[in-house]
């Protein structure tokens, strides 16, 4: 198991994410997930993006079982909120 790090997405292979992935990101509930979204993995496959606490080991098997076969991109929650410039 690994600790989550910063996610660096690849270029998407298709212009739009699958509708089922968008719906999943909008409805997913899990006690270790702080935020969800849609991204691409490094190979350009559409993936579920989740932010989790830094202390969490990944992957999270019960979360991935809910992901309809899509890859999951984990990212650690930053120590301080991101500030827009």
C-alpha cells in the first residue's frame, strides 16, 4: 500500500469523459474521500479523481469496487487550502 501523492494527469484519449464516470463522481460517497472529480490517468484513460487524507493507504479496495472498472487517481489533501491568485 502507498500513501497518496500529487496526481499528474495525461492528455485524454477522447474529448469528453464517459457520462457514467461523471455521474459516479457526482454521486460517490465514501468515508475516506474528501472530494471527487474526473481526470485522466497518465496514459490518457478517463479516471475517477479522489482526494483523501495524507495518512490513508491507497488503493482503497472497497472504493475501487464501486468504480465501474474506471481507474482511480488518488491525491493527498493539501496541508492548507488552495488559494486562487
